[in-house]
């Protein structure tokens, strides 16, 4: 049974930090590109960050470059998103996604991040 379980969301003041985690099970984690997406109320889901199989490359949305860092631990089947200097515009539900070259695609249930003073 495939599972992606996000954790680490919550409420934080502007300028604060959060670290999201996504624990994977039920598939060969190391063979999947891992992504973090987010969806704010009334907006489309957008890609926030992506990391390749061996962590050799990461890409970020322009809106989070320099503030967010994606990483993965293949031994623990876990992907992380370190979020610093958070802004109110970062408020959204954050989703973990696993994608492979053969179009296998899995999603987590999402974790809420709220940035507000």
C-alpha cells in the first residue's frame, strides 16, 4: 500500500521557519523524483520544489528561491522542505508528490501551513 504522509505544518508568524517532512512507504522511494506542491485558497496547485533521485539537482519556484530548501534521505524514504523567512503568501496546503519516469504518480494528503501575524 502506497503512502505519503506529510507532517510539520502549522501556524507561524511572518519571518518564521517550518520544516515539512514526507514519509514514504509502499514503493521504491529512491527511484522517484520527489516534489513539493502547494495550493492556496482559490488558486491552482503549484510546484514549489523538486529534487532528483540522488539529490544531485533541485529546482525551486521563483517565489521561494533562497528561502526554501528541499532535501531527501533515501535510507529513510523521506523528503523534507525547510522553509525560512516565511511570508503570508506562503500560506497554503503543502502536498508531497512522488513521480517516476513510467508515469507512476503518488500524492500525500497535504499539510496546512499558515503564515500570519
